[in-house]
C-alpha cells in the first residue's frame, strides 16, 4: 500500500493509516511528532487551526519516498480519472491549498 514504507521507516504500525476518526488521527500525528518527523504549528489568525509541519527528518523521508508515492498515485488516479478530470481535481486542490491559512 501507498504509505507502508514511510510509516514503517518511522517505526509506526501501518494500521494507524486506516480510515479513522479525529482522535485516531490526532494520535497518529502525536506519534509522528515523537518520531521527529512532524511538529504541530498553529495558524496565526485562528489558533483553533493547527497544522502538521514537516521537520527535517520528515522532509528527508518524504524526498526518499516521493518517487514511490508519485508512482502509486499515478496508478490509482489513471485507473479512475480521465486526463480532464485529473486536471480539474488538481486545479480544485490547488485552490483549496492556496486558501488555507498560512498558505505559501
């Protein structure tokens, strides 16, 4: 599966990535913080909003895993979306990302 390698590299059980509620997601982020891969940061304009920010170890792992993740995403999306649908999805996600607090 797509995320097995990075999670295994972080010493975390893969089952943590199964669909889960807010509490389980928070616990996963806690574990990634303890592993030194993430840190929690907060939105400057709305302290209720928090982000999981990559630490250097998380960035290194991401770069190592990027080719694997990209290949998996290509397979998954090409099987389900046309080129036009994929472009529309990308554009929509870009708009969502750019509207997020603190977006770069």
